[in-house]
C-alpha cells in the first residue's frame, strides 16, 4: 500500500489544495507570463507536506530525507521532489562535491567501474547514516514527487532503496557521465557537478501515480495577494510563533576546536577516581554551552538563566571547605531530550555557568547517563569509532558542527534536538537564521 493511503482523505485533499493555490500563483515567479506549466517551489512543498500530514521536516542540509512521517510505531523517511514533465527522466538525488577529489582519483587510477562502486557505497552510507539519525528501517522509505505538465500537477510515489551493490550491472561510460543499474533502479553520475541522478518513471513496478489535478494560473497574482493579506494571517505564521529555536556548537566557541578532554571528548578526561587509571565510559560527552549563549538567549532553557548561574556561584562559595554531606545542593536545569529517531532521554544543564548540555537522570524508572546522548550523536549517526578523538575537521567532514534545539508552545520541559549544518551556531549568535538547506541536491529541473 502506498504511504499516501495511510493519510486521511481530508489530509490528502488539503495538501492538494495547498499545491493548487501555489501553482495558481505561478506568475509571481516569472519575469515573462504565458508559460502554461505551473511552478512549485520545493521548500513550499516540504512545508505544506509537513503541516498537512502532521509530519516532521527533518532536512538539515543536504541530508537524504526531507520529511519523517510516523504511523503508530512505523517511521517512514520521505524524499520530496518536483520537476517539469511527467515523462521518464533522470533527476538529481545526491550531491557529492565534497568527495570530488577522491572520486576523480579513483576514476584516473582504477577506472570507471571502480568509480561506480565507490559512488554507490557513498550513497548507501549517507542513507544509512540518516536511517540511524531518524530511526528508520531500510526498506520502508519513499520518494514523493510532483511532476508538472501544462495546466496540471501529477503526484507520484516510488520506493527509496539502497543501491544493491552486489547486483550492479550495465555500467556504461560516456564523455560527461557514467550510468549503471542495480536491477531495481537506474542511476547516473555526472563528472562536472559530482551529482548522482536517478531515473524516475511512472511505468516502473515500484512507482504509483497517486493523483493528478488541474491548476488554474492567476493572470494577476499580485492583486490576489493584497486582497488575501488584508483578510487573513496564514496558519504557517501562527505555527512559527509557537516554536522556539536555538543552536549550540559541538566545539569550543572560544578556541574554535573540539577540546581534547572536554565536550565531545569528555570521555578522554582524567579518571573520575582521583589517582586511578580507570577510563571514563566511552562516549561520555556533553555539548558545550558558552556563556555568550546564555547572555544572548537568557530565557531559552529557563526564565533568566543568568540569575540561576549567579545563585549557583553563591552556593558554591558557601560550600567551599564543607564536607560532601554538609554541602548545599547546586540547582540544575532538567528536561527531556527528544531525539529525531523518536527516543526520549532525560537531560540537564550543569557545571559552572551551566555550560554543559548532557544526558543523565531517570525517566520512567530507567537510569540514563552521559553516554546516552553521546551514543546517539557520535556512534549511531556519525559512526565514530570506539574511543576515537573528535576534531573540528572530523565534524566538518560530516557536514555538521552544531546542533539545533527547539521546543513547542514554550514547553521547556521537552527539548527537541537534531544536527545542524556547519556554521549554524556562529550565524545564530550573529542574529541570523541559519540556512537549513545547503546546495540542495533536488533543485528543480
């Protein structure tokens, strides 16, 4: 059964209405009117899909899946795309510019067949990384795409599988590209822009035409917008007001490095037992919070966190010289961390200046430690090896150096977390909105 059929009929109708309204405004985006093929922006498509189907927008910058839909305990990753003309065609599905030097070396030294296998391996690894990030199963994810013909939109759905590397066949080399098949899908790699392309066609066995509908393009969309604006405020803007967002660095804000024995490498610090050689638990980490963040966003984690930091400092001074049993307890800020894979773990802010965002505590009578956040962040998603030192360059190679935090309706007891693209924290501290999409691979063709 198509994922489309898991949504209610009312949801499907509302999604189509959103697309029809946007398509009707096509002349807003054209310098020259008269084109009968309606326009659709991929970011609007993502926003509308997430809103209507109560799904999560999980695209954090060139990641494979745009949307996460959850049906009971079933988690479906969805890639959204749009392009002109419903006829079979190759469309871009992954950007590999960061691998270009490595891929060019393989092509020159080993040959085009070896290059195809390497490209397929990279694509699969990036998909698997997203499976681990979002808690997805391998064979349940889909592409949902909108093709645009004269006067209409066509909705289609197809499977979104890994490349069957053991079944690769029909490798062909051309002047500007390579093509191959794995028996289920046909792929192409273009040398000039280091892109992977996939062939989409409604006649393939794993592809379903969901619906098609007419688009009436408004001749003067500007007049329509002025009239609409004067009578309503969009639900999108209302929704934005209910979400509070911030970013934290995965590195030291001051040194611009991942410190050797703190932060993501806290497990590498001295033993907790003074004078002992006993190692700290592997992946025992915290995400550093610079005091500049608290000054910039003093109400994100709690109301006026600077007052609580001052109170901790006073209590710490009072405790100086006292035995452990006589020391006054230093206040912490506790909450639930909601991971993108749906798992919830207890979290807290602690240490001097409340500078550590970490996991730990009890939730539903289960005890969690600092390694629980570290295992998701470093092992499950970023595939860090056991007791491997994290560096800023290693994070950059993984296309992230920050995390995005957010909560809904001012409920600071449940804080959602996901990775953010390189530079997001720096932009946030400059008062800018970090760009979630970086060289998006599925731009319109």
